[in-house]
């Protein structure tokens, strides 16, 4: 039986696409085709070291049977053919692209790291289109069947793709293909769809999207005369809010997140102490079902929902993920001058101006891009890390705590304390960083310092007298 580690599968399932995440043209399909079942394991091993975004040539060169699509004499790849045809027409003014022009574009420009196109997929595993059994993957014992795989992956993949399309980048056209997945594709955008058989299309901010059953010369391209878009949380084309309003909103959110993280860290500290008492107390260890072990179970349910709450990115949520999403979308509102103002307000000191600015600049250097503006890439990386580390946890919280999923039961979905700790530790770091950025307040940890003897409550008997 072939095996891959959980880390390997996570990287495969977290891969977004070939090309640049900021590419103005995005092609979104259902999944990559499987070239050969005989080379599947080698294919998966190669994919297990992919970064979330890969250069098409670099990534494909590691897979069996794909080198022929590149080089001096590239062969036509049928899925990529219409993409190359469309790009030649839209970006290079070629009215009737020839086969040679298409394959040269394919070999040299399609899905390149610094190019104009991004090739993304809804589902992460390469599969033969006719295979509805997920047969080649059965030996890995990861999913019972295709339906189980699809339901589980959609919970992971849709947030990843939503994060991609929410990036404040000037998308010109998004083309999604595969009519069977229109309903899933449409979850990624908020727009009014117009049907122009065999296509559906709509204008969306900050991107423009086109949904089609196939590629063709009559694929709708938005008119260049359409006015530019501004992002708003509801997806409408409207002016960006005033920065002072947004910063006030973000400060409210980060302070709320701070308070929730303080409580979560204190609950974790208490449960760690409980665990230590159990391990060091022989009588407790001998009990078939000690009460204190149940306390740890209660904590796990509480902590899972607390972490899940911080990943909610709906517009009206006061969560860490929502905070990072809005800062990423409005980076112009975070400036060096904001840090200067916050430093003076928080510390209320009259320092030498040069020394004061040195302190501010030391902090701002952690956030600034080369041009002096907020480094949006860092914010996006933080958001990706937050969503990535909490993916399995969100599935657990949604499928076995908030709801009861038969699929999750059948799969034996589990969550370990190490999984929980890793997410909490990352959330604590992000909360500290962004509270410092927005308010000037500095912290090393959010774990509160107790003002009492916590162990004193365990120094006397708890059992009621009438139970003696």
C-alpha cells in the first residue's frame, strides 16, 4: 500500500494554481486530469512539495509525461489550447491565432510565475474525468468514495479560492469552465449573472468574471468603457470607506479579538494544569472515567468553536480573519503616520522627536513594502497561514460540534491537542502583531497573570456531605 504523510496531503490540498496570485487573467477549472494511474504516486510525491502558487513549467517538469508541452517544439495540450487562444487575442492583438502561436504561448507564457495568467482548480487531486469512484486513490485509504472526497475538499477549497479572489488586484477576466460546477464557482463571487448561451457572465468587483461551458471566439469580454471597480465588503461597486472609519472599525475588532484570545489562552493554561495534576496523581489515573478528563473534553469543544469563530470572514463578523481580509483590501489606510499617532496616544510621552521616530520606524520596518506602503503580501501570507492551519479544525467544529455529519463520523474525523495548540499559538501571534499595528500597544504574550492562588481551590474536598 502506498502512503503519504498528513503534511504531504495538506500541501497537495492547499495548492491553489499555476502562475501568479496577482495575475489579471484567471482560468478556473474543476480539477487536473490524471495522465496515468501507473505514475500516480510519483505525481503525488511531486505535488507534496508544491508551494500554494507554482510556475507552470517548473511544476509540470516534475510530473511524468508533461515535458512535451514545453521547449522548442511544444505539443498541443487540449485544455490549455483555448486559454492560449484567448490570451493571444486579448493581450497580443492576434486576430486568428495559429497552432504554432498557441503552443509557443503555452510553452513560454501560460501560467508563469511573473506572467499574466493563473490556472487554478476547484478540486486538488488529478483525476480521470470519467472516474466517479476515486479508484486510484483507494489504496491511500483517505476517502471512502468520490462523494466523500468532494464534500470534504469543498469545505477546504472554497475558502482558499475566496481568499484569492478577494485580493485587491486589478483582475480583468476570470473564466471558469465545466458546467457541472457552476453552482460551486458562483459561490466565489457576488454578482448578477447574465445568460448568453452557452455562457453566463457577470461583472464583479474587484474582478470581472465569465462563466462558460466551453471556450470559444465569442467568449464575453467586458467592455473597456466600463467604469473601474472599488471593493466593498458586500461586493458592490461603490467608493471605498473613509480610512478613519475603517481604522476605528479595525481597532474595535482587534480589541474584541484580543479579549477573546486572552480568555482562550487562560482556559488552555488551566486545562494544562488539570492535565498535569491527572498525570501526577495515581488515584486519578486509576479511575475508569475521571471527572477531570471530561473537563479536558469540554475544553476541546470550547476551544474548537473559539478558533472557528476567528476564521469567519463574513462582513459583519468581528474576527481575526475578517480583520486581516479588510486590511489587505484597504492597505492605504495603514501608514507610518498612523503608527506615529498611535504611539503618542498610547504612551503619552514627550520624547525627543528623533528618538521617537526611531522607535516607530523600527516597528514600521516590519510592515512596510519597498515603496514605503503597507506590505500587502505579508498581510495575505498571515491570512493564508491563519486559514491553512485551521482548515481541519473548522471541519471538526462544523461537522462534529456545531452539527453532526455522518461523513465525518464515518471518516473518524479527529482533532488533537497539538492541532489546537498550533492554531491558538498562531492566532495569539497575529493578534499581538495587529493590535500593535493598529493601537500601538505592545505585548509579549496574551496569557493573563493570575492575581490569586489558582491551586487553592483543589486544597479541600469537593464532595457534598450527603454523598458521603
